[in-house]
C-alpha cells in the first residue's frame, strides 16, 4: 500500500485532467493545470525563503483558491501548512504564529493593519506574502502573491532539497478544551487515509491502494467526481478536510464570492455550478439556507445536489427534514468528530428518513469508555467518553501534557479521546451528550468562558463576570455574560460587547447580558456554572 503524499497525488491528477476546473470562486476558475503550476511557483519561493525542512507556513486567508494553493505549495516543498482563524485579533495571532513556529505567513492584504501592529513581535517569520485586494495592495514589507505564482519555476514539479515525506505534517489549530489554540499534528499519510484515501464508505468504494489505482478511478464514471461548494471556512477542519476529499477524487472545490455567508448566494451558485455537494456547519448555515428555500419555493434547480454534509455542530432533525423537502434527491451526512478525532460517528438522512438530533452510528474504530477505562455496554444507560482508534494525529504540537490527556492507551490500543460524553443505545447508536467542560459552541466556533470572563473583568465598572452559553435556534448556543457591576454603574450589552471585541475575536463577544448583585462564588473562588446558567436562562426567559 502506498505511503500517501498529497502533492504527489494532486500532481498526478493534474497530469491526466489539466483542463478540468480544480478551484472556483465566482467568475474565477483555476484549472487543475493552473492549480499545479501556481502551487509550483509558490513552492519554489518557499524553498528559497529560508524555511528549513518541516518549516511552518501559515495561511491567514479568507476562503478562496489561494487557500488551497498555499497548502499544495507547502506540500510540494516538504513544509507544514497551518490554518489561521481570520477572526483572531493581534494578541491571538502573536500566540498562534509563535506557538506554531511560523516561518512564512500568507495573508489577505486587508489584514495588513492588524499585522503591522504585531509584526515586530514575530521574529520567526522570514517571509510575508500578501494577497492583494481591492483597496488593499500588498504592503512594502510583504511580497505580492500574484507576482510570485506567475513565475513558472525552471524545474517542475518543485521539490525541496530535503524532499517530501509521508511524515510531513498538516497542523490544524483548534480551540480544544483549554481555551488556548493548540496544533493537532496530522501526518500526511494518516490524514490521507482517515479521509478515505479516495474511497467512499457510503457508496461502498474501498480506499485506493496506489496512485495509479486512484487515477484509474478518476478517469472512470464522471458521477464519482464532485463539484463541492465549501460554504464552511477552509480555516476549520470541516471545510478544509472536505476540500481535500474532493481534490483527492479529482473534483472541483468551489468557494462563495462573498465573505459573509449569504444563503441566496449559496443557492444561486449551487444552481449555476450544478454543485453535487455542499459543506456547511450545522444550524448556523442550514437555518438561513432553509429560510431562503421557504421564502422562494421553486426558484432554484437544485437537482444536481447529491449530498449536504456538516461536522462540528449538531444539526436538528426538523432542519434536515425541511431541507430535504426542497431537495428530495439529496442525502444529508452529519459527521461527529473533531480536529483530533475524525470519524467518531455519523448519521445519514434522506427524505422521509431524517436522523434524530445528536444520534450517530458509531464509526468502525469508535468505542465509548468510562473515565476509568471500561467500555460502555449498549443499552446500559451509562455515560462515557467517545474514543476513536486507527489513523490518528501524533498529538498536539509542542504540548506533551495535553497530548497525554487526549491520546490514551486503552486495551493495548492508542485512542483519541477529545472529551465528548455519550451513551450507547441498545442498537449500538450514540446518544451524544456534549463536552464535559464549559466550552460554548456557537455556530461551530468554540468559545471558552474563562477567556471572555477575563476580558469582561478588565472593564473599569465590572467587579466579576461569568460567561455561559444559552440556546440559540440558529447558532446552537449564544454567549451570555452574567456580570456583577462595580458600585451603582449601569452596564449595557453594547458596552460589554464592544469591550470584549477590542480584545478578542468578535465571535467571542456576548450577545446577551444579565446583571446580578453578586456572582455568588464559593469561598475557594470557584463558581457553580450550572447554577449561574440557570439564573441567566430565567432572567432571559429562555428554556434550556
């Protein structure tokens, strides 16, 4: 069986279908030949930039062809790509780039002002590359992206002196369970395999065992190639890994022209491009998608859509049923997993057979263990932690302690245990209960209460603060600040929101405010989050 390298596979695909679209955004179409050539040109510059073997390349970009070109270039050059949350503020970027040892940063030029404020604190970065935008040219201290990718290198494909290895990493930074982003280290070979290696379990297609076999499949029936719209951000695992799957199969990855999600635009693009697959993140995307369909019955021909898939946020049965009533020929795939645990479980819904919310079939390498390491028996009603074995990440970058807490040896096998609690029903399906921590999941973004609390408490008129998640019909949860004021000051939601936004990514700002006389901490300083959340729900008149 092959030791898989993404660049080797994509180069082979480009050779047999050079004129097929690889990347589309609006009117921009990048063919497979162009994708390969542009990535080669960028890879050549990365090699001369001074980044050594396994050097780190950060993509600080919105969705678009450049994102995947950067990843392909890094793979070609034997370097390790890093995702970057484009919502991060300066302090968060400093932490991320420093922790990841980023040596190259490719960024949209609209982020220039944010980077200029912190660039001097990032001495490890040897090369800045800017993707120019209308009104935002590349700054003087950065090289222009389009100029670089237009320079065809003398020798193609580009390979660095140190070569390529299946041990080269994809670093996927995630919030995890502690609040500080940490880099999940996926070996390329492990990631390629866990993403199916060109197979499709739902269609009964086994993983490929070699590049020639993969190429033979791609040159086979056209319907196996996907035209995928990744509405989800490529900076997150859901969008990124889904895009990889499409490209591994010789498909086309399409990103929306706008940077703010617009359901009307999505359906327009799906019809125009005859999309076969749509990737989204739970209710944050599917609710406006359904609302658009309900408000415009029959407006779009969506008969080309074979599947809609989501991961990272639970998706309600009612919402699935509504979408399938408008697109009855589609299948909805709801994946349960995380950056460090792909394939924990899945559910599939078709018109008239919608899966229950939070109900998942166990993946083939998945089990549920009690906290003392015993397997949870189906139908026992016992709660446990969901774990997956098989192809796994190496751990968290530069964090052996956190790695040891998540990646555990049980029954003589290495498992990834990201912290999701579940029960196992009698029929073997999972009843997902959620994280044991206080992590708030709002529209697929993980927000950690302590970080927001500390930001709130820097306000001059805030004595104490606790942050909880309250139900939201679109985003799953929204952030609620429970605040104890200093003295008789009247605090407003707008004031608290702006104060947090000045320090943290905007999605971490509260959308609800409850003012209390006292937080009611215990003598040891700890807070009863369950009790505070109950107070917040009562004050807001919201049911749990």
